[in-house]
C-alpha cells in the first residue's frame, strides 16, 4: 500500500503522471472517494499523461468515455448514477476489450465489473487531498512496486 498527501491540485496531476508512466499493459483501477475528492481529476491527469489529446470529459452523464491509447483503448466509467450492477448490461461491458479501466463509484457496479488490480481511494484533507493506493492482484502489486521507484512521486509527501 502507498499513502500520499496531495496538498495541491498539481500533486494530483503528479500522481496521475506517475501512474501513467508505470502502468501495466492491462489494468483495472477503481477510483473511490466522495464527491469532489479528485477522482475525475486524477483520471484526467493519467489519461493526459498517456497521450490522450482533445477534451477528456467526466463520464457522469454518459457513464462511459473511451479514449484511444498507443497500445489500445482506455475506458473511463462513472457509475454514480447506476442503481445496481444489472444496469451495466446495456453498456456492453461483457465484450470489453479495454487495456485500461478507470472506474469511479465502482461499488455501484459490484459483480458486473472486471477483476480489480489497483484501488485508489481519495479523500479531501483540508485544502488538499489524501490518496491511498492498494493492490488487489499480482498486476496491481507489480504496479505499486514500479510506482514506488518513479521520480514523479519524489515531490509528494508520504503519510
């Protein structure tokens, strides 16, 4: 597990860049936290660092946004408006071929999502945020090991 303080908005961007720099070829990331905790901000920073051009929209109303990557496709889901996992059927996730899944409010899709690799829990902490990253698979554990070594995290205070 990695715990970090994100005292400024730029800190969340640094974390997104570090996640992009160290990401595995395929991964499922759950982004948890209250409204305003920085889930979409982190997803946007990660996608931008992966080379996504143009607007990166929050999928609050569309539920899913898809972005081309050099090595495939990233899917950014926001399940806040989903009542239960059964409502995911119309999104066509069963035939999913995304290389990177970024899922906000994953608890609302429990049982209908691919297996989790990395959980990123964000919370508001004063004027900044706190982040806790926890591996849930061998892929996630290897990702955290690479993340610990990246220079992008050197400027972020550990908790």
